[in-house]
């Protein structure tokens, strides 16, 4: 097995900050990963498994072994009259996989077009956008225990999905390498256009009859207009989660700030639009050296070029403090900090 030492991670994560890892290797097959388990460098270092690197921020060099997951392959594993079960390897680029499904007219993930990252990270984060989350389409997650090499399959229920949450971010953090995900998709798609921006965009596009392809195109248009392309400006999508507050807290805030953007949840609580809170605190479009807050979406922190991870982290702390002082709401970072 080849290990690279003191290796730059700049092109392996979407914030694009210049950090180094003590050791770096790539795996192209499950067998190769199982061989890796026997290596001293593997046994004696902390591990970080990397997919697209689109949801993390390095505040310092990584003192361990980074393993880039390069497992590839997309296969139909089962189908019936209404559904198709598609297995995608963890290292597949998420958006390319979505386009593959769109081209086959398999419905279910078209609302998740253009999300950066790889298939393997999608259940970890329970990625979501425009009214759809991975939990709605994930059938099973295949993984390997990083200590024993044992292969295991998690059902959807075992993944304990929540808002940008799963068991892989908590008790199973760094315990499993996800090898593939099986998605249950619709051959007779049911469209989810309820998220306001999609319907508006379909109208603008002149679409009267929604299709998997039309919705994917609409989402691509919306995302491209609001969110920075990580290939051009370093970022990791939404840096914070939208916070959940009680009805009482919501009502108090709404009285003081009638323009507050909030969504009622089934459990009686409210989800607040963190982007709105951050914008009200004056951060939208602000730039501190090369670290900044995106001009079109205050929830997204960006690296304009040479910002380092600590500068971006410090900016996120300033935002957290400002929102807390102004609204008494504590934001939670969505991005994983290393
Ligand atoms: N808003 C502002 N100012 C801003 C941004 C947003 O006032 O700068 C308000 C607007 O009223 C807007 C509302 O917040 O209508 C919601 O904004 P948006 O539709 O952009 O969605 P979001 O809640 O900010 C979430 C996800 C995104 C996902 C979009 C669309 C989280 C943390 N983020 O953002 O996911 O694309 O909804 O579904 O839940 C990601 O996770 O990386 C991500 C980009």
C-alpha cells in the first residue's frame, strides 16, 4: 500500500484551505481497504475517511491518516413494476449519480441535484434540499467496521436519520467506512415541487408538466443562482443548521421581529431560517480578508482564496455570538470541524 507523507489536502476539500495530513492514501476497492487494516500506519494513527470533502473545515493540519474513498460503480440491484433499487458506490460523485438517475427517469433524488460531495457522505449528513432528504429514498447502507473489517448492512431505520443527522455522525462516528448506498427510486415518479422556489422556477422555465428532468434542471438553476460553486469559491454549503426553537420562543421573536422567517414543525416547535438571522445581524456579503459570508446566501461561509481554516472558524464564532446576542438563539455548525 502506498502512503504519502506530509501531503497537501488543498484539492481534496471544498473550502480549499492549504492544510497537510501526516499520511494519505486512497482505496479503490473493498479488498484494498481490508488489506489496509493490516498496515502499521493504519493501526497507529487516527483515521479520517474522505469522500468529496464538501462538509468539513480543517482548522489545523491533520495529525493522522486520511483515506480517500475512491470506490466506484452504479448498478440496478432489483426492480419491480413501480420501483428500482440502485446501488451506488460511496466514492461516486453525488451530482453525477443524480444525473444518471435523471437520465434513466428514476424519480426520488432530482430535488437533490447539484449538491457537492460523494454518495458515501449522503446518509451521514442525511443531505437534503427543496423538500427531500436522503432518508426518504435510502433503502440500505453498506459499510465495513474499520477495526475488524467486518461487513455490515444498515437498514434505513438503523441509520437513525434526523435533520442533517444520522447514527454515523454520533455513536458510529469514525467506526465504519461506508462502501455503498442502495436507493429505492420510483419508476412512476411522484414529484415534490412544494418548495416555493421550485414551482416559481418551473414557471419561469415555461414547464407546465413537471418531469424528473425538469425538476432537476429547476433545482440546478436555483442552486447556481444562490450558492457559490466550490470549484470557483471555496465553501462547504450551509455552515450552520437552521435552529429549532419552541413555540413560545418563536412567538416572542415574531412579536419583536414580524419579518422573522420560520417554519412550523409537526412536533409543535419552529425551525428558524438561520440565513435570515445572520443577514439581520449584518453579515451577509461581509468579507474579512479572504474569509467571508456569501453575498447571496448568508448561511454559506466562503474562502475567497487564501483564508485559513482558523479565520473561517473565527468568523463562524463571531456570527454565532452575534445571533445569540441579538436573538437569544444558539446556532449549531453543520460543517464538521477538524
Ligand atoms: N434567508 C434570508 N437571507 C439569506 C438566506 C436565507 O433571509 O441570506 C431566508 C429567506 O427568507 C429564504 C429562507 O431564509 O426564503 C430560506 O432560505 P433557502 O431557501 O436558501 O434555504 P435555507 O434554509 O437557507 C436550506 C438548506 C440548504 C438547502 C436549502 C433548500 C440547511 C442548513 N440548509 O437552506 O442546504 O439547499 O434549504 O432546501 O438546512 C446545505 O445543507 O449545505 C444546503 C445548502
